[in-house]
């Protein structure tokens, strides 16, 4: 009984709502809906456009404001038909061709990964997180890339070594021996942002 009382007190301290509808409802309602693209402003003219598939997986792309407007218009036109609406599907394939990495709209990536705060002091295999979208920002020069973890909301702009590492990881996982300290330091930065993960 004491624990129940503590739980009630903790809940009342957390909220000033007069009525508790569900004691297990801690967060706001989910913002993503099926057949709609929600956008999250990242910075400048860049947005993360997300939708939820019929099987409740998140599909996300990095887009600029013009692409976002086109995407939302096509999603509205194809309401109830989802990502299979032919004009929307064609536009999505065009946007996907501009990305370096993005979640599949058809099949989920289910890697056997370890959730760690930092890279362990051992030989590891590192891969891109399945929750990451990466895109070149400058279409002409491709000198800088934008990487966003759509689950934790963290993003970073990269150029130089980290940019090369992300391009390489988009192709395949990478073995990282303990002896390669500079490489581990670079990957440690990416891991800190939730952009890479350690595979089992």
C-alpha cells in the first residue's frame, strides 16, 4: 500500500491536472500519423519529414522547404492510399536518391546491436544506427552532410573525416580494432550523437 501511495504522490507532484485518466500515460500523444508527413525543423532550410507505416515503423527523409511542401501536398492528395499512391511513390524515390542513408519504407532494419554509452575498450564492429537519416547539404559540392537521429532528435553537420566515415558506414559496417585510436576517436563522436551503433 505504501508503494501505491508513493506512486500517487509522485504523479500529483508531476502534474496539476485535476483528473488522472491513465496512470501509465507519461508523455503527450504521439505526433506521427499514418498517411501524413509530419515535419521537424532541423536548422536553416532543412527539415526532417516523417510518417508512420501501416506496421507502425517510422519512415523519414531530410528535405528542404520546397521538397517538404511538395511531399505534404502529394501525401494530402493520396490520403488513404499511403506511400503506394503512384505520384507520391515516384516523388519519394526521387527524394531517396538525394539521401546517403535513410530507413526503408518497405522493410525494417533489425541489426543485432548493443546499446552502449561509449565504444567499449575492445575490438568492435560499428554500423550506422538504423534510426539515422543522412543527406548532403550542398547539392553542387557535397562538402558538408547533415545527419539526424530521428528517435532522439540529435543532429550534426559533418565535413572532413567524420563525413568520410559516414559515407563508408552507409555502404557497410566497419571493423574497428582497439589499436586504431584515431579511428575510434572519430567513431566515438558519431556514437555520442547516436549516429552509429556497435553490433553484436
